């Protein structure tokens, strides 16, 4: 009975230790799973953020390069002519040919890019009147000036009255021939009455076929003069078109393919730079850990392992029996040495046989 009572605390202690180890293992497993899941989630978020950021940076770099490298493809400006009236002789009202000043600036910036060839042409919308038909050939002179009034380029071209017409700002009555009045009115009566169709022709005269602006004296204005005082014009417009060659030709004519290639190239380059920086950072961390290990200093992994072991020991002590059961009873005398035999315990009231015989 005493032996069974003596073994029960040991069995309880083993049971508590087994339960503590099982709970500690379960806790470690759950903590490991949660740690791995959290680590994977953080890695996925960081990877998605880095890839998105690199893609946006690649697109921004390509867009910046495109808008800084590609010049304006086309520029249209209305041309408004005027006559000089400051004549010395009152008999003559018109003192000059129709002249117009066209600004080559937009939002205080130059329209023409240095080194880029352009084609300049003048579009005239003219009435098909007997005056224009009898006019025949007339000259159009164009001169480009810089900021200080320096003449940059000049052009003089002749134009014949082909089936073309134009309008101007100073207003001219619409002309209709007698033949069109009798026959065309019956055929195109709704269009003529509503103003959809008019007796006019459009003439386009090429001023410069390959104009390149001077970088030292950039063009600010273009002066257009029609060398005929009898010309009738509805309206006029200056057309400027760029002739792209090389990379600019590819960027302008194949924008989607160029965008894909440009953004992909920037993305691959940025990924390479990011990978090199990451590898360098990892190698630097490993080198520092190896140096700390060689110097005898505990690393972060060793400290974490030590803290984990201390937590496990504390949990086991909490789940084990109290320390009072481990203390020896007051009646028990501790052995003096390891080789001495401890006399067996006597029950209360039990008398030794030798003492009885002596009595």
C-alpha cells in the first residue's frame, strides 16, 4: 500500500510532463503553420507591390521618353490676311498685297523641333468666280523670322487657278455663275439653299518641301504674302507636317508595338537592377551573420531558439505538480553520502526488536 501510494505522484508527474510536451508540440505546430502562412502572405503582397511598382515606373519612363523625343506630327494654323491702307495718295486704297503673320508658337513653346524636317503648305479656299478664273498664275511668298526679326527662310512659289477655292476673314460675297444659276439650282437646289454646297475650289500650294529649323535662330513667325491684289479668298490655313525617319518613324507608325517593346525593355532592366540589389542585400546579411558567429556573438537565430526553449521550460513547470510534493518530509533525514544506506522508515508507534530485548 505504501509503495503504491509512493508511485502515484511519479505517475502523475509523468502524465503532466507528457501532456505538457504534447501541448507544447501542438502549440509549436500551430505557430509554425501560422508563421509560414503569414510569411507567404507577406511575400505575395510584397512581390505584387514590387511588380506593379516596376511596371508603373517602366510605363512612366517610356511615356516620358516618347513625349520628349517625338516632335509634333502636324500643326494647323488659320491664316488671316490684311491690306495696308496707310497710302500717301488718296486715290489708291490698297497699298500692298494680302499679307498674314502666322505664329509658330503654341503655349509659349516652339512648334518646330530642331533637326526635324517639315513640309509646309498653304491651303486656300477660293470662290470659282470670273475674277479668279481671269487671274491666272499668282505668287505666294513665305518668310520665316526669328525672335530678333532675323530672316530664317524664304520661299516664293507660283500657283495657277486650278479647280480650287478659299475664303478669307475680310468677307467676300459668294459668287454663282449664270449657268449654275439656271441648271445647278434645279439639280442641287436643297444643297444650295441650305449652304451645304458652294461654288468654291480648294488649292493647296507647297511652300517648303524639306524645312529644318535653325537651332540658333528658331523660327517664331511666318509671314505669308500673296502677290496679287485681285485674288479673292474665302479662308486660308497653314499646314505643317513632319517627315519622320528612323526610330521616330517606327514610334509614330507602330505605336502599340513600340509601346510593348519599350515598356517590356524598361521592365526587364528594372527587374535586373532590383534582383542585383536584393542579392547584394542577402549576401551582406549572410556575411554579417557569419562574422558574428566567428566572433562568438549570438546571432538572432540562436537568441530566438534560446527564448523558445525557455518558454517551453516555463510551460512545463506550470503544468508539473507543485514543488511542495517534491520536498522531503520533516521526519526524513537526508542521507549523508551517496554510499550510506538510508534506514527504512518506521511506522508511528512501532518499536525496534533490539530495544525490546534490551529492556
